[in-house]
C-alpha cells in the first residue's frame, strides 16, 4: 500500500448464515478471510507453469534451493542430491511442485475489497440483489504497519493467464497467482489483503477502519432498522448511508440515511 489513505468497500448481505458474520463486522470489528479454495472463480489463484522443464533445469533449481535453505550442505551431498533428482520423472516432479505450491496458497487467508461502492453488478452479486449492505473502510499506512494482514494490494486483470517460471522469486509468484484475475472481472476493481501466516478465519481489525455502512436500495425496512441499530451502537464514528436508483439512468446515488 503506497497511499497514505485508501477507501475501499466490501459488499455483504444478511441472508441465512451471512447475517451473523455481517453483524460481527459492524458490532465486533471482526472480518472473515477466506481460502482461495473457497472462491467462486475456479481460475482464481490457480497455480500453472507453462514451460516444459528439463531434468537439468529442475536439478539446478533444487540445488540452488538446497544451498539457500541449507548452506552447510557439503559438495558431495549436493552432488548426491543432483544425481537423485536426475533419476526422477520430470513431469511428476513438476506436478508435485505445483500441488505443493497450490496447497501453500490455499492455506492463505484473503479478504477481497473493491474500490467502488456503486457498481450495480457488485450490489447484485454480493449484496443479495441490492438487499444487503456495502461496508466502507479507510486504510492507512499506520494500520497497515500495525496489522500486516490489513495491507491492500491491487488485483491486475489480464486477457491471458499469467506465465511465470517455476524458478521465479516469491514476489513474482505471489503477484502472478494471488493478484491476477481474468479481465472479465475488471468491473470489481478489486484490492486484496492477505494473511500469509495464519490463513483463513476471523481476524480483528481496529474499529476506526470501518468508517461507513451503505444500506442497499432494496433492503427491507426491518433490515434497515436492524443495521442502523448496529451502526449507531458503535463507539467510533461510522457514517450511515443508503443507495437509491438515480432516475433516468443505470446508476446509483449514495446519500445519508434518513429513518
């Protein structure tokens, strides 16, 4: 995160089991980070290597990794390792490496956010057809430094699947598989915060991170009243807004909520 302040949004709804999780975000300052294996897009965070590696290339790669992680290994041990690698089936080796990396990635916890609060598709897909809410978060460098898992990074959208080599640095692998999606999803303007250490699950956030709640255009009166109660009970300032259809256009207006 390079900006001093960054406002991002998360669409939620109140249907079924999502009701309590949505409530906890507002009342308890807790967010749920999901595993990539739970995402609705099967292409998202999927490990793929396009290059057909030779045994010699794989052997050289493993030797370098062995030197990196076990610098005390002696030359005869490294030679023995290289000989063992050359005896392996290279396709099986690559397959196992992909599986290991995929398992590694699936153990991360990811929170998806959007730069937009008025996208009608987002309201339809993630807020139960405009019957849910949109949460407004203000990220700062201070929060990012204090809570590393609350440091948003932009997702890149591409027409073709990212090509990355198995020998690429960790940062390049991370950007390719965790922060790249098909161009079809570009309307989401997604930013992701990633917990690389503790993975999926509920995680606390500083209450001041949540700065506003937008009520959906189709929310029932009862649900609006309930969410308004959650917001007004918060100890930190939190704007209460609502979305409404802008007459004569395919767009929404966001205005202060009035009972």
